[in-house]
C-alpha cells in the first residue's frame, strides 16, 4: 500500500502564501483521484481540493479561487498552492486519495495563518 507524507506547512500572515507537498511512496499514476483535506481544531476533517488523473480539479467553496491542486507524476508528488490565506484556513492539512482510505492518513502538516 502507498504511504503519503505531507510537508510545507508553517506560520504565515493573512494574505500570504504556502505550498504544501505530498510525496507518495510509489507511483501516483496507479492512484485515481488525489485530495487535500484539512482539520481545524474542534471541527471535522473536510475535503478542500481533489484532482483526477486527467487533471480535473474540484475545490470547496471556501478555498475556490485561492488554492490550486496539482500533481507531478514523475516526482510522485501532489501539491497544494495556497494563496490569499485567511485565519480561517488554519488547520492541519492532509493528503489522501479521494475518496479517502483510512490507512493512508499521515501526520499532516500544520498551517497557521495569523491575522
């Protein structure tokens, strides 16, 4: 089974940008849809972006127009470019397949946006 590792989080001021990376332990061409999820304190984990193998993307309303999901099959990596960050984007961000598989959850990467 594939292992996924997230990185790229950090502390940023509102209006700033971050790029998250998700590196897979094997080729992501064998995986159908990939997704980025987030979980804020006291809230349920939610899907924020997904991407099909043919690069069709979908975004939650809360991030549409600000976040971009992309994949680099040669690097076995899925990215989440986050621009115009808001304090409400503060959360732990995870990558997984879409729909997710429980065994694929990693440690996530913390994103904190200060106002």
